[in-house]
C-alpha cells in the first residue's frame, strides 16, 4: 500500500516550489491538447460503435465524456494562471488527480459498456482505442506522474477485466 501512495504523491513545499510549479505549468500549457483530441476520439468511437451498441448507451457515454472534459476545461480556463505559491500548486495537484480519475472512469467504462459480445473485431478495436489512450497518457503526463498512474489504471483495468470475464483462450491472450 505504501508503494501506491508513493506513486500518487506529488510533494509540493517551499524547497521544490520552483520545479513543481514549472511541472504543473507545463501540464497546464498542454491541457487543451490533451482534452480536445480525447473528445474527438470519443465522437469517432461512438460513431464506429453505432449499430452495435444501443443508441441510448452511446449517447449517455458520449454525454459523460463531454461533461467531464467540459468540467476540466472550465477549471483550466478559470484558474490556469494560479500557480504562484505552495497553496495554489497543491490545489492544482489535487484538481489534476480528481480530473484524471473522473476522465479515467468515463473512458474506462467504455471497455465495459461498448464491449460487443461475440464480435472479436469490435472488441479488438475497443482494445486498440484503450491502449492508445493509455500510451498517450504515458507520454503526455510525464510532468505529473500521479495522473499517469491514475489514468492508465482507470482506463485499462475495466477492459482487461471484461476480456478476462469472457474466459476463452483468445480473450485471455488479449487480456
């Protein structure tokens, strides 16, 4: 358990404030470039899954994606320049962790609600999207490691569990 808390810790104090504020500023500068492509990918994924997943499920999921990303962008726009002191940096650290968790839950849910039973091609497509999101998170979250660990876990685990649930050899290999 200590290892998990170490991975999620992003210690900010007077000693490391200059470095930590630059790390947070770097993430804030890339924020729109991280959020907008995810929203576009969500639309593309929903479009590809139409006809295979119930329309109300797709609409609800897509609405949740836009709601969560809209929430993120609102806070980014409103507070993006507040990085002057320890308190402001700590506040952004907490925001990033919560935003990342919310986004990971919504995207992770795609691995369950968009899983097309009996259609390996659509399951592999969904797996590719999930793995692509995870790999993008690893490269774009280097300045704030807690987000990387939260996001990758939240996005990949539901899909892996759903693949494992199928129980046959092909799905276990994919998982």
